[in-house]
């Protein structure tokens, strides 16, 4: 089973990820903050992490750094509502494998996630 | 001329004329009186001389009758002589004062008044008959009618023919036999003297008036008029007219004063013109600087506006894109439950479409804000320096300047804005050129350095100019501080450069060797990972 961890502070977004990806055959776990996401990763391993950059407790970039440091095998896709080219560049430099702008079309999300798993 | 006598207290000329006039009047009066006295004395001595001749004539006319003692003839002779004009009375009396003969018959037999000069002329005391050493033989007196007369007395001395005469009237030892006395009127002489006095007075008056008038005119010409002219000049100056010139051509003290006054006015006018010019220049300079400040301020405000627009659009993007994600995702999920082409699926497409439209609007807003505000980018310092140098080499200002370049190999990447950095470098090169009066050499070098453990890029600009005074160093980066001539520097170059470099996380350092040159080191954090 391909496991995905969604880290986003907004419940609606987390649930929409679940609703889109679960029917596609992925196991989707949800975390509402950076810290929660990290502790989930410590408990079990995930193939792909969908990560929001702007969260109240911990900056997405720092979460990204920690994930890549501790779980370099895990693919991270950044999903943001706002982003500058610099931020995108920075994220890719820090090891993110892809970047998706909010709002997204569900089919495109599925395709990008599948691609991340396939490149493994 | 009319000012001359308006008020003696206020007029130098009047004071001078009054003083001189008074002096002339007093001197003239003394002169007049002296002349008058002298004339009187001269006339009197002539009168006395003629009078003496007259008494002598009487003596001679009566001599024969005396010797022959013809008393009636003597009396008749005296009466005849008395008829001549001016002769008032003739008497002959003895040394004791007994009148023997007189042109006025009533007098005969009487004695002369002992208080009269007939006695007092020779005797100081009638009772003890001592003779005076200088007998007085004439006197001038005024009659009861106010007529001035001259009384003359002549002695009749004893002679052999007298004491040997047949009548034997006089003894031989008697020295003086008697006296002849004549009273002559001086009325005519008085009249003449009075007329002469009048004429003299008239001469003196005319002289005084003429001298005063002459002095007045001279005074007006050489004192009053030039002084008035100067006073007028000073009034004009007080009113603010510095173009006035006192029209006085004399070479005396007042002329010198006027000359100096005119020269002073000229100097004052030149100083005033200079001041006006300076004020204008200053105003222009202030206007220029104000405009510069306003422009800078406007630029800063524009930058600030765009920056806040950028911040706002980022916030909006984040806040709105999340709910839009919900809308789009759920609409898609819902759409999947309806068959393709069904009215429900079509309605959901509209929802998705509209939500995406919102997202696009936000994206456009972000793009606009980002495009307008200068964006930092990774740039190569070496490349920008090369560009700047090739840009200025053709400019006249740098024709006589030799550039010595020593660039660190490879790319020296920093995070910045190309045209801002170009502005900083250009500024450094212009300052170097100005410090060397556009002649000398400038060393431009780049190198990688380590500043407190972080990698930095350093750009050095060293000139061979005059250097910077130690006292100027602390003020170097202050806005509007400049040592350049007015038309060259605004004093903004270094302060703006400092602002740009500081904004990029760098700094500018200065090293000066007064008289030999100055070095500016621009240090910027190197782009890439921190060490």
C-alpha cells in the first residue's frame, strides 16, 4: 500500500486530499501541524508527504529540512496557496520533489502523486 | 542758497557767516574809531598851528600901538580883526588877569576867570605862583550854544623896546608883560569831521555787507552745497538706492569725503549684488536639493507601496487559496457522482471555473506586485563591474584615468539588484575621478573574503587623489555631505550607495591616506550556502 502523509493546518484541505487520493488506492494519513507530521513520520514510514508551507506552529521549509534530514527516502510535494519563485527554488534546493499551487484540480494532484511514487 | 539762513543753528554756513561778520564789524568799528581819533587829532594840530599864527598876527598888528601906547588903536584893531569869520573874541590881559583890551568892549577892565586856562595853563596854584614845566597854551571847549571853540593863548614877552619906551609902563626885570587870547569857532571843522565820520561809517557798512555776502556765496559753494549733496546721498542710501553718486568734483576735504563716499557706495552695491546672486544661487541649490529629496522620497514611497502591495497580495493569496482549494476539490468530487454531460455536472463545472477565476485574479495581483518591486537576484559582481567600466571608459571625465583591474577568478555571486549595484560602482568611480581632478589611476579589485565566519565578496576602489581629511571621515555617509564644488556634488552619492549596500546585508569601509589617495571597500554577502 502506498502511504501518503498530509501536513496542513486546514481541516478542509486535509479532508479533500483524503477524499481525492483514497479512492485512487492510496493510504492517506493526516497531520494538522508540522510537529504532528514529524511524530507521525517517526511512528511509520510514508512514501510521499504533501506539505503546506505556511503553518502556525512550524514553517514548512523547516519541516521539509527535517524530513529530508531524517527520512531522505520520503518524497515531499509542496502544496502552497502562495509562493514566490524564490520559495519554490528554495524548496527544490532543500530536496522537495515537486510543487503544486492551491487551488488544484484533483486529477492533476493524483497524477503528480503517482509520478512521485513512480520515480522512486 | 535758501537753506543758508533757514536756522542758524542748523546751518554751518550761517554760523560761519555770523561769526566772521561779527569779527569784521568789531574790527571795522575799532578801525573806524582809530581813524576818527587820528583825524580829529590831525585837524586839531593844524587848527592850533593856524591859531598860533593868528595870535602872532595879532601881536604884530598891535606892536606899534603898544610901544606908542595908543590904547584906542589897539582896541580898534582887535575889534576889526574880530569881524573875520570864525573869530569869536580877542582879548589882551596882564599876567595878573586884568583885561586891558577886548574885541568885546564890555570885558575891558574885568579880570579873567581864574579857573580858566588863561591862569591854569601856566600856574598849578594861583596863590603860590609856581610855573608848570609844560605850559598849556590852548584848549577846546563847548560854548553854552553847543558850538565847539578853540581858545589860544600867547605870551607877550618883555623886550628892550618895551622897557625903554617913553611911556615907562613896564620895568626891565619883568619877563612877561601880558597875554593875547583868541577864541576861534571850530563849527566848520566839526561839520567836516562829522561828514567824514558818516562817510567812514558808510564805507565800513558796505565793506561788512560785501564781505559777508562774498563769504556766504563762497561758503555755499564749497561747504553748504557739497554737504547737502552728501546728505542727500546718505538719504538715498538709507532708502536703499545704492546706485547714487554724489556729484562733487572739488579736490578739498569735502571732495575727498565725497570720493570716499562714492567708492563706499560702489563697494556696498557690489556686495549687495553679490549677496543677491548668492541668495539666488542658494535658492536654486535648495530647490534642486528639495527636488532631489522629493524624488528620492517619491521613489521610496513607491517602493514601499509596492512592497506593501506584495505583502498584502501574499496574505490574500494564502487566505483565499485555501478555501478556494476546498471549493474546487469538493466540486470535482461531487461532479464525479454525476454522469458526464448531466445538468448537475455542468453546474459544477461553472463553480469550478468561477473558483479558478478567483485564483487567477489573485495570481495576477501577485505577479504585478512582484514585477514592479525590484527583485533581488543572484548576480556576478565581476560581470557588473566589467559592464560599469566599459560604460564609463568612453566618457570624457575618465579619459585621463588609468584603470588597473584585478578580478578574482570565476563568478563572484551575490544577491542584489543589477542596476542598483551599477549605481554604487559608478558612484565610487566618479568619486575617485573627482578626487584626482580627473587625472590619475584607479585600482578596481575583487576578492572573496571571510567576515566573522561568513563568505563575503569585497570590491576595492583605490584612487591616487587627495585623500579624505580625518575630520571628514565620520560625515562621509551623511546625506548632503560633500567636499566637491557646488556644481559637481550633491552629497547624495555615498549616502545612497551606503543605503543600497546596507539593504543587501553588506557594508562600505574607507581607508584614507591624505595627500596620497583613498580606498573604498564594498563588502557584500556571497550568494549560496552559508558557511
